[in-house]
C-alpha cells in the first residue's frame, strides 16, 4: 500500500498548516512573558524566546559586604527564567504540532 497523490497532497497541506501555526506561535512568544524570583528579592522577566526583558532587585538585597550573594541570586533568577521560557515555548509549540515529531521544526 503506498501513498497515492491525494494522500500526499493532504499531507503537504497539513504540513503547510503546521508551519503557519508554528510561525504564528513563535511571533506570539515575543510578547508572552515569564518571571522567575530568587530569594524573594530578585525578579527576572523573559519573553517566550528566552530573551531577558528586565531584572528587578529589591533594595534590601543590596549589601556591599555580600556582593556574591546578590550575584548568586541574579544568576539563579536568570537560569530559572530561561527554563520557564523554554517550557512555555515548548508547550505552545506542542499545542500546534500535536504529537507530530518532524525533524527541522523548532522545539524538537
């Protein structure tokens, strides 16, 4: 049993729709954000592409005698934010691709 032309056309149309949906989701991810907090005093905000948008540091986190602690908190918030952004992107892409596992599609 092989593919007939009608099946091939249907598959091509489905793939084109998936590509359109993936492109739309990737555009939307530019405007979605996730936040990560560390120690309750550092907040990092990322968009769905994993690009950092802002870092907020509470005044009480600034201790000239313990700069290393602040650096660790910032690093922790950034790492968590990147992970959350990746998870958000993967979730959004899986919603439009379903269980489709096509090499070359972003997120796979």
